[in-house]
C-alpha cells in the first residue's frame, strides 16, 4: 500500500467514525467529546513526540510521531478538512525560503 493510499484509507475511516457509536470506537468517542478533547490529545501527542525526540530512541520517535499525525488527522477531519489541504499548503511553500515564507505571513 502506498503512502497516498494509507492517508486516503485513514481519511475514509475517520469520516466513517463520525457516524459510529462512541462506545465502540476510540475516534467516534473523540468526536463525541468535541474539539477541545481532540486538541488536548494533539497537544499530549506533541509533547510525547518532543520527549521521544529528546531521548533519541528512533523507534519511539516514529511511534509518537505516528500518534501525533493520527490525532492531527482526527482534528482536521473534525473540522471538515483533510490532509489534501495540508499537502497543498506544503506544495505552495516549495521553492520558498523559510525566511521568505515567514515574511509572507
């Protein structure tokens, strides 16, 4: 399965979970709790990713980054967005220097 296929399949599953029973699905439960709970989870995963990076264990860094990306995708889905918008923004930035991109904000 390609990386694109993984993201597409995950996006589809996240959309399906919006209709799922919150007692039977972790993601449906997050959706039911609302944006604040989802954002809290994103923050927790960001902190865990930072700690993993600081500790230097590659396997743990990858594991925590996957959790961070997953919960970021849940957040996007909850807000009616998906990874395409993020990829489009990254594409827009291609060829810009970091300093130039920041100056354009």
